């Protein structure tokens, strides 16, 4: 499988750009220095996109891992916080809440940990960075 996205950037550091994806889920979405390093909310930034990718990938993988354990989750809600320090992504923190009848806490924790370490985005992040998680069974 191969997927693509593209970005266009104009001018210098304080310039502006757009990001589009193959599916057009993002179609010329704006990004700027201010949306990345400032407080501007009128666009996106690379770290936000990594966070979205990690949250989505983890949720799908957790659903798969729970299914392998014989459990069908009713709902998985995942938030991912990405930390950028000194020009590098240094941390990804997943906060997940799962509604999955028929699983005990120990088995849930095992499944969540397996999903965290085996989802493709987790595996593609810097192996030296911290990937932490708070997983709650509701």
C-alpha cells in the first residue's frame, strides 16, 4: 500500500503553505509559522498531523488487538499529544478511553500496551523517543 500527501510552502520562515492529501480529507489546508509555533488556530501544522495519525492508527490497532482477544469494543476514544523540543518530536502521549464489555482490566491493559507498541505509527516514530499512554476502560 502506498499513500501520499503534498505540501507547498511560499517565502521564508514566516511564509505560508498548504497541505493536501490523496483522499482530499485535507485539501489545501493552510499552515503557517504561527499555526506551528504560535497560537494561531486558522490552519494546521506537521506535529498536529502526526498526532492525528498516531491517534487514528492506535485506535484501529487497539480494535484489532481487542478483536483477537475475542472482545468487540463499542467505542475507542484516543487523544494524542505530540511534544516538539529543539527541532525534534521527543514524546507522543496517548490518552485512550475504551468501552468494551466482557474484558477485565488486566487483559485490557495488555491489549492496550500491545497496540501502543505495534501500531505502524508507533513503530515509525523515533525509537529513542518516549511513547506514553493512559488507558482507561469505561
